[in-house]
């Protein structure tokens, strides 16, 4: 018991100088941790701005929901996205990535032709509802006897154009519904009190 108490005291006496030497600045003088009040603004907002400018901090609102790169709105607010999922809802989905802007279906075949199936890839080039907003590719798979003996081709034809037309029509309907729900905004001119709608 006496030995362990003596060991604790010796250990403490050896550790204290290590902490004291750790407080030495680059100029060799002892410096206690903390900032210099003359170099730090008193206003908390300015202090935060200075810390961020110097790379000493993080702003949680940048991570949690500002509209900068890497942060995306909820997918249901994008009319093109919703319309695309609605149009191809009968097909099983293989890969859906809202932030990457791509929907890929799994192979789909009708019950009367199980050896022939299609796969659709929809790539979003913009969020605006316009004809060049989507890149739709359709692939076909024709199998003989088993799934090991199949041929794959990209389907050229009017099917991708028809799917694109249907998606754009449905997206336009969704946009109209959302715009109808938005309150009408007014702007008051300064010093006059006149309103413009």
C-alpha cells in the first residue's frame, strides 16, 4: 500500500514538468493556452467569421442544409424526378441515385415473352422541364434457352422519345400544381408604399 502511494507521487512529479514544458511557445517563453484578447474581436459573430476565415471552425448550417454544392433538395420537390419514377413505376428499379441524377431499371419482360426483356436508363442533365433535360437509353436482352446465352443491344426508335414526352408532360402538370399552391408574392416599393404583384 505504501509503495503504490509513493509510486503515484513520483509519477505525478514527473508528469507535471511535461505539462509545463508543453506550454512553452516558439519563442521559448512560457505561454498559457488561450487566445490573445487584442487579436480576437469581442463580437461573437465577428469571432466566428475570423475563425472560419482562418480555418479554425466549422459552420453547421453549411453542412446541414444550405444550397451549396453537395447538398440536394428532397427528391419529391423535383418535378422531373417524380414524373420519371411515376412513368416507369411498373418496372423494378436496379439503381436510383438522386444526387447523381440517374435512374436505372432492372431487366423487365412481359409474361408472354420471358426470353426478351428491356432495361431503361434515365439520366438527368438539368432540373428544368425541357426537351434536352433527359437522356433516356433503352437496352434489349434476347436470350436463347438460358440466361447465359443472351444478346444485348441498345434500342433505337421512338420508345425513348415517347417515354421522354410522357415524363415531360407529367412534370409540367406537377410544376403547375406546385406553382398554384405557392402564395402570390408582393413587393412594396420603398418610400412609396405601392405594391407590385
